[in-house]
C-alpha cells in the first residue's frame, strides 16, 4: 500500500497546478505502482476516472462566480461505504477529479 502522506501530497500538487503536468502524472504512476507510460491523469477526465476507488460516487462541477482570476472547478468523490466525501478545487476538471480521487484513496488508507 502507498502511504497516506504520499497520496495527500500528490493531491495537493494537483490542486496547486494550473495545467496538466507530466511530472505529477509520473509521480502518481510511481506511487500507485502503475506499469507503463503514465496516463494523462491531470489533463483528461477519462484518465482521472481510472484513479477512482472501486464503486465510488463522484461528480465534477463548477461555481459560476470567479474565484480569484479563474472559475472555480470542483470535484467530489465518495467511496461506497465511506462516510467521507473528498471535495477538491482544481484549475481544470481533470486536475480537480485527480485530486479528489487521490484524497479518497488516502482516506481509505487509514
């Protein structure tokens, strides 16, 4: 199992990123021991969805008002059987969902 702190650090990096970042994708693949070329987790909703815990409820949305200099994009993930919903902002839908999925995985590590 990957450590909770590693997953939370990766989620934090996704929340701070303003665009897709290969370095984050590579570190996610390394941390989760995913073979092959890293997927485009931070740039593609389809790839980000592969990080969701099994049988998780999730959604991605946005707040219509601006947050700072950009719209607020939000993703939430709730693993089935968990009482916690991991909600996270991000610069893009893929970054927000990747961060929320990593935080949900971290919650499951406890």
